[in-house]
């Protein structure tokens, strides 16, 4: 068999690029038949699935045939297999290596048209930078237009550095990238690139400072702070990031997260403690407060700040389990506060002893919405367990629920009976001073003060204060009564009544003051003087009728009334007035002697049958003197 027949047989059995190219080499070497070799490689190239498989045939053609046109044909066919910018870039690279610069440029232009991602442009630019700088610049310009995210600008700047080593240009790109950053990750990518690629830590700090000014979400700032710490190792700046995050938070879990993160990353106890205290101010539940207080005490070593949180936790206890957990923390943390820990230990023992009973107490406590049942429950706690501390908590709750004056009085009495807490009771009474609306309220309050505190000095001080607040004569007289009844202070009472008497202007004013002097001081002379002042204002029968009515209500002293009526004889000189005056002497003053004298005056004025008839009837009916009555009636004509 000849060589040609042998090669034909081999050609028919080719199944891979290596076999096609191998036989083609033999054809050229043995027969110098380049056309046949090209045909055979073209047949093989038809089976190529990707551009790089087709490039293999172009490279073989360059080696075996040495004809750029043939090589170009293979590359043109390979172009049909390019699917992406990367394929065209690869094909352009192959064309350049094979010395086909025009075709390489054509492929690179095609690659540029296929570029959609920043990485495509950057890869193409890197491919062109040595062979076609102008085109590489065009590609870079288009690549820059594709930069939208901070990561894009970082990649673009790195490409600039790799190709030109121009750090100033790369820095300009970073600066433009800052404007595109909106998240912690974006700013971090820029800063990390500035450190890694530019070696410029100061510039990285500038980026981070702008980030702090742009980031508004607390969680973003927390994430960012960790990165800042890692990249810059600047504790003060890291803390400033946490402080901005603090301003964005309002919830317990947010503050808790911030406090833990800030302390772990900066070791700043004061800041973390302050954040914990803000968390406590969001009114978390008992368990949350206990865990936070333990973190403050153990992790921060800030026992002083943990103690108020534990007190807050103690105030939010809702059940026995809550109390026991809180008690354990208090006993662990508050070791220097013996009074508190002793009280907690006492309560803990009680709650362990009467666990089921305390569970029932807790259920009632959580259901009660008004002061009286809460006050009653506190009393039951003391009676059943002797736990005055828990009772005090319930009494505090009752106090917050109390509205009415009378309920505050009852609350203070209950606290006195169960707790003997004079200071607390005095606080309640002091607050009640501002709620007193009447003299009766002051009397109720001072009686309660005396019954519970036995503080006579304070009681007197309260009443002395009322002297300047007295709304009128009635209050002053009531105060004078107190001065006599409670303090046996006749001098003070006399001063008060004297003030009332000194302001008297009407019949009622004078008689009111006179009555008080009689009842409180027993000073008949002074009282009579005031009654006489009242009489001095009387002019008519009606005036005297009013005066008599008042005096009768105020005193049973008939002689005093008679003295006032005697003064009236000088003013009541008309017949009808004299009959009235005589009858008043008889009925109200029971003074027949003066009545008879006035009847005599009336008889002298009885000049008509009608007046004689009226006088006779009055003398007979009121005075009971039939003879005198008959004599008067005998005058009728």
C-alpha cells in the first residue's frame, strides 16, 4: 500500500483534533500536499464545539501551513462559536499570538460589543493594554461607565493599578466610588481596597468617616464598627460608630445588642454601661432585667450600675419564679448591701417555705386593678407569712392606685398596723395636706396623724398653718374650737375669735362671734358686748325678731336675751312694736316683769277700740292677767 493510500485510510478514521492535526502533519511532511492538509483540518474544525477547539486548528495551520490567510479562515470560523465577551477576548488573544493583529483587533472590537459586566471590560482592557493601548483606554472608559457599586469601583481601581501603577488615578476612582456606597459592606469594600491596593490607611479612615455620616441604620453601623476595628484598629473612632448606632436605637433588644458588641469590640465599660441603662429604661420584663444586671456586674465589672437594674427587676416581679431568680442575682451582686441582701434572703426563705401560697398571691396581685383589694391583699400576706417586704410592695401598688382622700387615710392606717413605717406614713399624710378641701378633711387627717404617729407638734403646726388660709369666719371659729378641744390653748382660741369679732359688721357676724365666745371661752361679758353690738344695728320689729331667733339658737341664757330686749324698748315705741316686744319678753325671755312694763307703754298708746282690743287679748292670753285685760277692754266705746 502506498503512502497516499495509507494517509487516506488514516484520514477517514480521524475522530479528534489531535488525530486530524496529526494526519495533516504527515500529509505535509510525506506528500507536501498543503491543500489536502487544510481540507482535512477544515473537516475536523467543523466538529468543534467551542471557539478554543477551533483555535487549536488555527494554531496547527500556522505551524503546518504557514499561511496567514488559512489561519485567518480558521479564526473566522472560530468566531462563529464565540458566545460571550470572554470568548471573543480569548479569540482575540489567540489571533494576536498568531500574528494576525487586524483580526485580533476585530475580535477585540467584537468582544467590546459583547461586554456587559465590569469584569468583561476589565479582562478585555488587560488583554489590550500591551498590544493596543488606545483601544484598552476605550474599553476602560466603557468599564468605568459600568461601575455602579462600591465593589465595581474597587475592581476598576485595581485594574488601573495593575495596568498603569497610577495610584493617584486609582484614588480618584475610589473617591467616586464613595458616592455610590450606601451600606456598611459597600464602604468596607472601598476602605479595605484602599488599604490593600493603595496602602493608604489615612484614606481608608476618610472613607470610614464618610460612611459614619451616611449610614443611618443601627444594625448597619454595628456591622460597620467591627470592620472599622479590624481595618484601622482605632478604638476611639470605633466607639464613635457605636455612639451613632446608639442614637438610632429605641428598643430593649437593640440596646442589649449594642452594649455587648461595643464592649467586646472596644472594651469601653462606661459606654456599654450607659447603653445597658438605656435598655433598662425601655421597661423590659423581670428576666431581661436580671440577665442584663448580671452582664453589667460580671462582664463590665460595673456593680454600681447593676444595682439599680436589680432594684428595677425586683419591682417587676410577677410570680414566685421571677422573685427567686431576682433574689439569686441580688444575693450574688449586692453583697456589700447587707440590709438589702438580708431582706432578700428573708423573703427568699419565706417564698421557698410558702411557695404555693405566694403563687396564689401573685395571681391575685396581677389581677387587682383598684386600691382597696390590693391593700387587703397586703394585710393577708402579713397575716399568713409575716413577709412585711412583700406586703410593702403591695402597699406601694395600692398607693399608686389610690385616688380618694378616705382611701389614703385607710392605707396609712394599714401601713402603720403591718409595717410601722413612720416615714412612709408621713409621706402619705404630707401629700394629703394638698388634697384637703375642707376643715373636715383637716380634722380627719390630723386625727389619723395623732392615731398613727402620735405627732402632736405636727398636728398643731398644720392647724396653725390654717389660720392664714381660713376662708371665712366659720373656719376661724372651727380652728378656735380645735385650739380648745385638742390643745387646751385658750389664748390662741381667744385670738382667733377676736379676729372674727373684729371683722363683724352685721347682726349675724356679731351674734356668731358672741356665740363662739360663750361656747369656747365661757366669757359672758364679752359675748354680751357683741350681742349688744348686734342689737345696736336693729331698728324695726323684724330686726329684733331676727336677733332673738339667732340668740335663742346660740344660748339658753334668758337673762342675756332679756337684756337685749330691754335695749329695744328705746327703739320700739309704736303700739304694734310694743305688743311684739312684750310678747317676746314673755315667750322667749320668760321675763314677765319687763313684759308688764312694755304692756303699760302699749296701753298708753292704745287710743282706738281696735288697739285696745288687741292689747286686752294679748295681756289676757300671754300675760294671763284677766283683771288688767278686763280693765283695758272696758275702755272700748
